[in-house]
């Protein structure tokens, strides 16, 4: 919580860094509103015991690029609450509501669900300050985690990228690191295309079965409060082993920096489709690129959730959300890969350049006080 904030500044932002604290509850949090040139910022509220200012800024910048690349009328932001998301439900609601009250004045920030928070948390925030996205359907929202908006977007990105890797999704072996709201829906959508889930990991370990894991069975187990290692079939491996599982498509869908320089050499996948923001470090991406592994930029591949949130915030429907997700992610993945091929660059560099062009064009019309 004590990192010097000014080391994160550049020509794009951040616009605002706010630390909040509620002493009675002991609730601590951080908000980074990175850039609002294209409109009020949308970004998730993450809850974890070890989140930092650096992580919050990196995630906010990823949201700036993600929203700009997707052509949304929203800038980028992120917020973090320093606490255990598995705390008692009544205490968690009190913390979320206290956090909402503390950010009421940040009217250019629209919170959304993220790791450790859900649609109910967004309903509590809206009840306090009148704005949030990713609401429960009972209050007019499109519950993006319930319908699997991010997982659907991962499938669309993979469909575009797989053609450039000589892969067919039908029969492709998929490994998913993080079998939560994003990972389980991704597994379902890929299975519907004929892909085979060969490994899945959560915070407790990895389950591996080259013959395939029953996605419906594993999903039911997780939703009942179990862990991947509780599955009767398959080989149980350490949590980190998921990175090196023999597969065609690897989906990191949990915490940041899962694939790093020290473990990227064990990656056997041909295609990496990040379901989590900043799941692969830049140095690792460079090394993966040099040995022919196609790593899609996170903010291109996993934009389904924020696209859904933007559609909801504008009053759209669930069917409209799926249509917009497919159109935008298919187009942006193709453009990113075409730019990368033309410039002989890593896909991330091409995608960042594309996003920066859009942000800088919008900034010409924006006054910053």
C-alpha cells in the first residue's frame, strides 16, 4: 500500500489514484482511474488479501487498452479491496458497501465484478452510489459471470487465432488455469466446439487427464464448493504444473503473472488465450513469441465481460451482448494478428499500438483539468 504512485504516470494517465480506508471495519482499498478520454471508465472491483497499488494500476491500464480496442465509449479503471473474498457474507457486504460509499465522489468510474466479487456485490454498490455494471438480472442487469460473457469471448478469439496456428478447435486439447467464473464457462464453450479439456487448475492444485475431463462433472463439483483435486478421475498435480501440461490451447484465467520467464519454457501449448488480465508477463510473452507460441493479448481476448457490461449499462439485452461480443472480439483479434504479421511484431505490441491510436485520437477532444 506504500508504493510511490508517481512511477506509474505517463502520457495516458492515470487520471486519479485514490486510497480508501474505513477504520471501524478495517476495510482498505485502492481505485485507479487511468484514462477517461473515450468516456467514463468501466473496470472491475477485485477482492483479494494481497492486492497492491502496482497490480491495481496494471489492471487499470489493461482496461484502458481493452475498452479502447473494443471501441467502447468508456475509459479504463480498476479497484481493489484488500481482504479475503471468502469472509462471512454479512461482513463482506458491509465491506463492499463501505467501499462504495468511499468512492461515491468518483463519478467517472463505473465498478464491475471481478475476482472475489460478483453480481450481488455490484447490486450493493449500485444501491449505495447509483452506478455499477454486471448487475443481477432481478435488478435489470445482464449477469456476465452467470452467462459466461468472458468465456464466450475467449472462444471467439481462439477461433480467429487457431486458423493462424493450423489448429482446429474440434479435437483441440485445452488446459485451463483457474476454474472459476471465467474458466468454467470457457470450458463449456470450447467443449461445445468439440475441444477436449485435458487439465484444469484452481488454488489447490491441478487435475490432468489426457483422455479428457468431463466439463459438466467438474463444473458441478466446483459449484458445490469442491476443488479440482476432488474429481475421481485424472492425475493430481501441483497447482503450478498446469503451465507445462501437454495441450494445444492454454487459458490462464486467474491471478496475474502466472506465466513468467522462469516457467514459460515449460509451456507446450501452441496458442495461449488469456482469460485473466496480465496473466502473462511481457518478458515471458517475448520468449514465447520467439519460440513460435502465439500468445493473444489479454485485453483483446478477454474483453467479453466488459463489452457485456457496457451493453448492459447502455440498456441493452443479453442477446445483444453476445452479438456485440462476437463482432468486436472477432474483428479486433483479426486486426491485431494482421498488424503483428505486417510489422513482424508480437501481438501485444500491435494491439497496444491499435489501442493507443484510438485513445490518443479521443484525447484530442478532451480537456483535462
